[in-house]
């Protein structure tokens, strides 16, 4: 069992990212696949296709398309024209995140939270970024903020369990996932928690 522990925690990490993305992308106008950031290769989605012409996996001056640069400029201009427009801020932050400009995305997500601190979709987006950066303390914090506004939020509880499992805190992970199941065992998150418990 110990031999495969590292593989198990890798699977749990992937599941956690997928769950976070479900919530984070619900209010987004542009589809994206943040979970693919766990791979070194660029995801094959609409946003990332525009980043590359062909060849290299990472954007640079030679392979970033004119369409991508124009889209980035338009989103930035929309924010500069109306810095209080949370939709414009979110669109720009989402695009930055999909472009692997995580620190810039964090800045704009935080601008939204300064306007409306109860935006759980933004807290989940930040949790995804912090998880990818392996800053588990900040990832936990974002999920805990969601729980302050919604104490029975299954996804936030599940994500806290996934972070605990990644850290090897098995009993803590079990506790969070059992809470998820108690809230609603038949929801998608409840079923995911049951499945995850069987793998501990």
C-alpha cells in the first residue's frame, strides 16, 4: 500500500482540481480547462489554441498569435475603461490564468473581491491557482472563506479533504469527505467523496 501512496495522492490532487474547476468555470463566458495545467503541455482548448501557432508548448514572442495579443489587449482595455466592472475583471483574470500568468490573474481576481468579497466563484478560481502553485495554505484559506459564507458547501469541504490527502493527513481528509457525504451523498461531490474514501 505504501508503494502506491504517491500515485494515490497524485490522483486525489487531479480530482481536487477538476472539482474546483467545475465551480470556478460556472460563471465564466469562455470555456477553459484549468485542470490541464497539471501537465507540462499546453491544454488543447479555444484559449490555448490562440496562444500558439505551432511547435513550442509555451507562449513566447515568436509563437503567440496576433489574435491572442488582440484578445488580451481588448480585455485589458475593458478593465482600464471601467475598473469597477467585475465581469470585465473576471474575463481578464480568467484569460490571464489560462495564459499561465498566475500572479497577474491573482491580482485581478483580488480586485473583484475588493468590490464583492462574497464571490465564491472567485475564491474557487484563486483556490485552483494556489493549488497549482502548490501553495496549499492559501488554497485552504480560499476554501475556508467559501465555508464562512456557505458552511455546507460540498465542493469547498471536498477540496479541503483533497488538500489534506495530498499532504498525507489521512484522518483529516476522511473527516472532510465524511462531512461532504453527510450533506448530500447523492450529489456528484458526495459520490466523489465516497469514491475517494475507498482509496484512502
